[in-house]
């Protein structure tokens, strides 16, 4: 699904983009959106891979967020939402983590 969105110029995904997946990312989870984000827990060395002088690959990851966090992202911006994630020290892989908004 995400590869199709990314390949379509109308829906091209980039840092800060979100996708509503229509259901929780895991059964029973309220986190039904995916945020394209930097892989902060792993540091900048994971983000960029230089293959050669003509080819660099950028790795971003998909962070599950809920509808309220998505609304906050649209209102306050990516930096503000990510600051809330940092302040709350979220476990991004916990399908039932507390919401930061």
C-alpha cells in the first residue's frame, strides 16, 4: 500500500507524511495512521547509506500514531509532535502506548 502511495506523485510520501491505514496497525491497537519519520532511536548513521558517489539511500521509518496525534501534527507541526514523543519517552513498538496528545 505504501509503495503504491509513494510511487504516485499525488500521494508521494516524505518526512512528515501520514497515511491513514483504516484500522489499527496491530489487532486491538488505536494507532491507525503511519507517520513517515526519521529513525531517531537508531541515530543518523541508519538514516543515510552512501552506496557510491552517484547513489545515496535515505532510510525513514513508519511510526504508528493515532488520529489525535495526526491532528496535532497537522496543527502544530512535525517538530512539536516529535518533541512530545521525546518528552513521553514512547515505546514506538507498543501497540497500546499512551497517546502524547
